[in-house]
C-alpha cells in the first residue's frame, strides 16, 4: 500500500506540475499506461519545482518546500478525482458484462433444449429406420422364398432340357455345347449333369450317362488345353478363370499337373540342377498365387514334382555306380548336403501344413542309400587303409611278416641272450636290421587320419540320430586297427626284433629312437582326431567311455612295448660300449712299461666310446623331447657310468696310468655334460675324484678321502679303488685306511 501511495503521489505531483502537458484526468490515465519509474519521476518533479523558483539563467538557488508540498497535494487531489471517475467507469463496464453473461446463459439454455429435441428426433428416426429395415429384410426373405424355388425350377428346367438332349439319339445340337465361345456355360451345365447322372439308375439311362461322361471329359480336356494356351501366352486372368471353373471338376489335379509341366518345361537342365530350383520356385509361386485359389497345395505339389521327378533322377544317375566306393560316398555326401540346403532354402515358401514335408521327400529319395551307407563306408575304409599300407610297404620293398611277441617268445629271447653271453656264441636266428628303416611314415598316418576325418564327416551327415554313435565307433575301430595295430605296432615289433641281444660285439643299428619319436607323433595326431572329431559324435552316449577305454588300452600296450624297446636299446648300446672297452683297452694303457712317460691324450678305447656315445646322444635328442628326453638320457648316463666304473675296476694303475685314467674319465665327463642331467654329471664328477686316489701320494690319501666329494661314499668303495694302485702292497696303503 505504501508503494502504491508513493506511486500515486509522484504521478499526481507530476500531473499537477505539468498541467500544460497532461491537463485532464484522461491524459493522466494515459500517462499511467506508460512505463513508470518512481525515482526518476521524483527527481524530475523536484527539478521542475526548483526550475519554477529559479528559472534558467538565474543565479538564485533558493529552495521553497511549501511550493513542493502544494504541488504534491494538488497531484494527489487530481489522482483521487481520476480514481473516482475510473471506479464509476468500471462499475458501468461490470454491469454491461453481467448483462452479457445473462444473455449468454440464456442462449446456452436454448441450445441445450434444441439439442435434447434433436437427440429425441434422432432416436425416433433410428427406431423408424430399424422398423423399416426389419420390414425390408422380411420382405426380402419372402421374395427369396418365392424366387429361390422359382430359380431352382428355372435351373432344373434348363438342366432337364439339356438332359433331354442327351437322352435323344444323335449328336448334341444345343448352342451351349456347339459354340466354343460358351465353354464356361457348357462346363457349368455338364458339371451339374455329371453329378445328376451319378444318381441315376443303370438301364435306360445308360446311354445318356455315357454321353454325359464323354462330354464331361471332352469339356474338361478343352478347359485344360485352354489353360495351357493361356499359360504359354501369359494370360493370367484367363488362367485364373479356367482354374476356377476346373476346380469343380474331378480333373482339377490335371490342370495343376499341366501348370507344373509347363512351368518346368525347359528348366532344370543345367549340370548343377540345385542352383535352378529355388529361382524356379520363386517365379512359379508368384504366378500360382495369382491363378489358383489354393496356392499352398499347388506349391507343395510343384515342389513334390521337382523332388520326385528331375531331382530324384539326377541323384540316381549320380549314385547309380557303386563299383567305385570312394566316388559313390563323395557324391552321396555332397548330394545329401546340397539337398538339405535346398530344403532349408525352400522353407520360405508356403508348402502346406505339414512341417515335415521336405524332410519326408529327402528321406524318400535317399532312404535306400542311407540304409546301406555304413556298410559301404566301412568296406571302403577297410580297402582304402589296406591299399595305403600296401603301397607304402611295396615302395619300401618290404614283405610284412607274421611276428609273434610276448609270453614264451620273450622268455626264449632272454634265454638265448644269456646263453649267448655266457658261451660267447649266438644261438638265435640272424637279426635283420633293415638298414635302419623304421617302417613308420607320418605321411601314411596323415593319409589314414584324413580318410577317417572325411568318413566321420560323412557319418555325422548321413547317419540317423540313433545310429551315428555306433557308426562312428565302427569307423574308429577301423582306424585304430590300421594305424595302431597294423602300422605302429608292427613297426615297434620290427624295431624290437632289430635290437640285438646278449653281448653286442659290433656297433648296433639303433633305429628304435626314431620308432619312438614317430610313434609318439602318430599317437598325438590320433588324440587330436579323437577329441576334435569323434568325441562330438559320441559324447552323450555310453560309446564315449568305450572309445576312451579302448584308446587308452591300445596306448598302454604300445607304451609298454616302447619301454621294452628303449630298455633293450640302451642295453645294446651299453653292451657295445663294454665290448669296445674290453677289446680296445690295453693293460699297458694304465700301467705302461715306461712309468716316466708323459700322458697327454686319452686312450683309444675312451676315444671310440666317447665318439659313439656322443652320436647316440645326438640321435636321442633328435628323436625325443621333454620329459622323455630327460628320462632316456638319465638312464643312458646311469648305465654308462656303471659300465665305465666296472671297466676301470678291472685294471691296476701305476702313477703314469693314473694320469691316463684321469684323462679318460675327464673325457667321459665332457661327453655326459651334453646330457644336461645333473645326477649323471654328479656321478662322473665323483668318479673323476675317485680316480685321483690312484695318483695322490700315500701321505695325502686320507685328506683326499675326507674331501667334500668323497666323504659321503662308503669306505669299501674307497678301499676298492685304492687297492687298484700298483703300490698298494709295497706302500702298505691298507694301513692308511684304518
């Protein structure tokens, strides 16, 4: 309220002071409509009051508050007067608005009354229309009840007239049957007469029934011929009209057959029939939907005709020759896959309500081939595997032998080895080493595995869900027999036969390491095929466990033979080393006649042994890896250490001979260092230290024996070595050990 009073006060003061500008209350009202700034107005009013006291140019700057009060008082009075006038004007306007509101509500009330009257009129009109409609329907029913019998009577009369013509002898003379342009009317008449003739008794109507049947067939053939002509010229409307007419005839299926024959005429003639089927079906489906009222059934018959017609003929020609199983199986697999893909592509067409329609068609075509598939597959694989193996052995010039192993044969071999070693004669059959040939081929293994992989692929596709695991097991059995038994096991047996037994006097042909390497590689390839290809086919069946057990059993048998072969090979190697040491090592090497000579080189026996063992170690590293390599080198090192130790224990050593044996043992150390087996290195280091017992002066024996490397050895071992010294008795070294 205070701000409004100040505003009015300021406005009134401005109006009072500037009467020359806004002299009337109306002008004041107009002034109030302008944007108003109270502070600016007060400043302006004060300026005007001061200007009236001190006009421009005057030097008097006095201030008269009375004059300013009077100006504000007058402005307030003017505003009060303006407020009274404005209030009266507002009352007049409000009164006018109230009167207008009263008139408006009066008009609304009249409109509501009019709307109620209109709605009532609408209801009355609707009731009247319903009443009239009921009377019209009733009248229509009455007219229909009168017209239907009349129409039927007219139709019956028309049919009776035409039937009378069929009763009369001679040809038909009715224009309906003689004018070819009225073929649709003739079709309608003859179709009805044909239905009537079916109910007539035989006897006097027999001739009429025969003439009707003949005319029925004639018109039916004519319609089909017209349908074919319309199809050839592409007249879809005429085709649709004829098809609709023929749909009431018993030969309607012949119309569909004619359409299918025309649609497929000239098509499906390329060398690859499968690529044409889907485009042909797509083109034909568009036309079928425009022409026939039952497009799903027609499309189904269209596809049925393709499958049982040209497609079946195409497949039978491809699969007719079973004399070449490889080509037969390849064609069967390719054709079956192509047919399944074709069925998938054809599923986008509406072929009726049978969801198994395409599957049944495929089964009907391939059933006899799929039924005998596994017998053909196994026969082919058996022949193929035999062929691969036979070609390999023929290329090697090798005739497979019937090798008996295990049990009595192993006992006989062991007895022969013992007798031969003791008697220094060979009482067993001569051993053939085949020039180091292992008779194992990764190319053969890969060929067998590749054939099996293709067979598994065919098995998965061509076998039923209930037979796929049994068929897969049969294929796997053929593979294991060919690869593991007839190839790998046979090669291992040959390798075992090649390994010399007893005392080995000549350098043996050591090819068993290659046998081990190649056998392991083939087993790895088989394991990969097993897990990648066979397991998915049998994983959810009991056959999975059977296959695992069989593979494990075969692998265990092969591993046992490989272990036996490794043991025999290492025994032969060490036996040859012992023989070299025995023959080449002279007693004068370690106890020369001239005890003052200087020893600078290793002995001849040591050179030959180191050269031979180094070559063997290199072959082992080329053939084995990982844990197998470490285990074999460890065993070789242990046996070599035992052979060298036993050999050195046979001699008596002078001071100069002690230098020679130390040089030999040091050379052995260098040789086994390449094995990279710590335990073997430790054994030869200890042996090297033991040899120093043969060289040191008697006074230092105790110190050397108590050294780090020898302190842990049994005292009998140390004593045995010291006893090999040539001065053992003369220097009374036995007392040194007490």
